[in-house]
DNA sequence: AATCCGTGGGC
DNA sequence: TGCCCAAGGAT
C-alpha cells in the first residue's frame, strides 16, 4: 500500500502540481522563509485569499531579518483583512526569535520548529518536509479528507485525528517527503474535494476504500456542529475636522492588536451599548452584519461630532489605508454617508 | 478537551 | 440567508 500509493501520487504530482508563488521549481530547493510565511498565511485560509498578501509581505519584507526588524504596527496593517490576527503577532515574534536565537536561520528539525510561536504540529511538519526534505507526517484538512476516504475511516472528526495521523504516517515515504506532502494537499484541493470528488482523475482511485464503497463524499465523517449565536453591539463614529476617532484594540482576544472604531461589548441581547468614546448626541448611522467563526454580529453605527481624550484621529478620506479589520471596514461607507442628504434612500441594506 | 480566533467564496 | 469549508494554533 505504501509504495503503491506514494508512487502513484508522486507521478501524478510531477504532471499536475500547482504553480504557486511560494513553491520552488522542480529540482530547486525552497526558501524556508517563503515556505514558513506561506504556511502561516495558509492556516485556515484559501490559496486565492493568500496570494496578494504573500506578494505584499515578500515585497515589504523580503527576508526573515527584514521582517524581524519591521514595525509591529506596519505588519498588523499589512495583515488587515486576512483574519486570525494572532497569526500576525506570532509571525513577528517568530521572526525575532529566529534572528535572536537562531542567527537568522530556520532550525531544520521538527522538534525545534515546534518551539516557535505560531508553529504547531502541522506547520512544523510542513516546513521540515517542504523546506528541508525531512521525513515528517504532514496532516492538514486536505490530508485528513484524502486519508479518511482512502481507508474509509468510520470514526468521526475531530476524534479521528490521531487515527488519521497514524494512517498518514503509514503511507508517508522516506524520500521526496516535501513533494509527497504537497501532492497530498494538491490532490485534496483539486481532485479529492469535499463535495464532488473527481475520482475519475484520481491516481489513488483503485486503492481507495471509500471509492469502492460507492459514496466517497460521505467521508470524512464529522460530528455535528453547534449553531452559532447572534450578537449585537454598537460602534462609534466620532468626527472632528475631517477625521474620525480610531482606537487600538487590546493585544489579545478578538481582533487583538488591530486598529478599530470604538465599540461596545458585543452581546447576545441588546446590552446598553456603552463604550462610547465621548459624551455626545449620538445619531443612527445604520448597521452592518458580519459573520465570525463562532458568532454572527449585527453592529449598529452611532455617529456624532466632538472631542475625545484618547485615540487616533484618522483622516476620513484615507480610511481605507488605516488597516481596519473587515468588520470595521464595512462601517466606513456608513460613516461617510452620515449627515449627507439622502439621495434616494438610506434604508437599503 | 473544548473553545476561541476572521474572512471570503461556493452552493 | 445560512451553512460549509479553507495548508491550524493557543490556551
């Protein structure tokens, strides 16, 4: 099984590998900095979404040392919109650790990689395999799906993670390990997809237990998810001389370390809506809806003119360059429309 | 072990 | 609209 599966997969990969910006040409060695940066960005994030951000980061900070010396606020701003902002904070911490404790060069063992901030079991294995050619068991969501189908694993995720790891280990070859890992992920992304797997094009079809059963799409089995709650809150648009007040959110927690509009707590029932940055006659500025991973939010914008003690006054005309997380960027148009005469109606949406 | 942590696209 | 999903990690 091992030899059959890995040989078939590698042959398929040689003919069908995706051409991605962080990938070395066949036969060339990959740059650990680019591999690591891409792996962090790709955590729970699509290739399509990562593309422009990867290009931007490589342009601004072409080397690990450049990133280690970067201003943290600039990095957070460059990351804005990509989500999971702890990744950006850990990115900086990791770059600085590598420069301070590893002479600016990546450690090449899984165990050492695992010690770095933002690097967990998957990323340590991926960097060890792809950047350094080490044998490592690389298991991401794609691999879990491919392996669950290949062996028709009946146990549901997430409980089945340990079993899927062991099964992946059992088919992981000793050579071309980086290619094998990327081949598994390419297969999962392009052929062995969640909904309608293209088994007719799959190099592992004749070995696949789920295929033999007749309904491969029913794998991997998953335990049902709990419905996510809906929350409500207020955000505040405080305007003064063509500028609006922004604040930096606390380093930890939701949207940690990011610039934002001042806001109330977000709760399941309409809380009082405190958190206003000033005493003012707040007016209704409309609302937006936004879906986070674990709750849905309706955010009402409250608008006023006035002064405030603390915060950053940002020119309204340049708010797009402030680096606001998407949930707040959605409010920009509402704030700008406030107190302008309604052209037709301000009620849409 | 379970929860928290963003966003955009597909259906 | 709503749910699922995407190269997961930290606590």
